[in-house]
C-alpha cells in the first residue's frame, strides 16, 4: 500500500512538472491574401525569428509536399538540417488571388523581446521572397493590416 501511495505522489508531481514546463502560447487567426499571379500555388513558411535575426521555430507551412521544401533556401538551411515533423503545422499552398485562414500559436514569452514573425514565400519556377513580410512581436498583435513585398498582398492577425 505504501508503494502505491509513493508512486501516486511521484506521478502527480511529474505531471505537474510537465504541465508547467510547456511554453504557453497566444493563438491568432492569420488571414492571408496573395497577389494575383499565374502559376503554381505559393508555399508560405511562417517562422519565429530571434532578436539576432536567426530562425528559432517554424510555426506554420502552407504547402504540404516536402519534396519542394529544399527550394525555400534560407528556411531550408535551418529546417532541413534535422529530420523534423511538420504534423499539425501544414496546410495546402495558396494560389494567386486566394485567401486563407489558419491559426498561429505564438510562444507568449517571445513578445516584447525583439522577436519577429517572418513570412517567406516561394512559387515553383518563379521568384523566391525570403522575407516577404516580417512582423515585430511588439505589444499585442491584432487588427492591423500588413502588406507583403512578394506574393503576399495583405495579411491580418486577429487574436483567437
């Protein structure tokens, strides 16, 4: 009986440790619209960039076919170094003039510390934009309209 109680206490303590060890996130709906262009659907990579301008985490990928990931040069140099899972963070590509909505879970401890969201875009046999759009994680995001410099016409973030 004493062993059972000891295991139960240990289990509860470990569960509490694991829960508090997980980083909290803030969820935002991301509404993205591309410019009108002809050709294949755009791959969009949403990354968390640290204050030094280096990749820290891939938050979302529009483009489910990993066969083409290596064509997104700057991101692939970070992401492709290790076999990483894209489960739960991918969706279909987005064609010219289309709109899509997806959810971004941003670590809450990255706000107001110099971090940015980077939206990187690429279309097969067309131009690649390593920083189509960057958004500083200063203060609370939401409601503002952001304009890209490549395939992204506009983007909005709304707190979920």
